[in-house]
């Protein structure tokens, strides 16, 4: 007979009593500046400049690629405050 400390822990999605799968917690979709920043990091500088122009970010022509991505990631937050 197995001792209590020798019983293997159930893994997510393991079958519960009765043969049914145990529910697995769903991961929430991330949103906000951090998630948006990761999405923008895959764009080229030209694409970022185009997006920055469409939302009216001042000084975009002198910004680096990282600065453009950061500015774009934070545009929604500034507009919600107003």
C-alpha cells in the first residue's frame, strides 16, 4: 500500500474519478502596454513610423525603433485619461 507522501500528484488535465477530465484553468489573454510592446517589437522602423504618424506621435522622425515601439505602446493609456 502506498503512503500518503508516495501518491503521485495529479497533473492538469488528468482524469478525475469517473473517467472525466479534470478542468484546467484557462490562461487570461494579456493586454496593455507590455503585451502591445511585444507585438510592436516585431515591426520594422518604417512600419512603426507609419503607425506613429497615424496616431499623431510628435517627434517620431527622430525616434529610434525602440522609442517608437514604446511610444506606440503607451498611446492608448494617455487617451483613456482624458
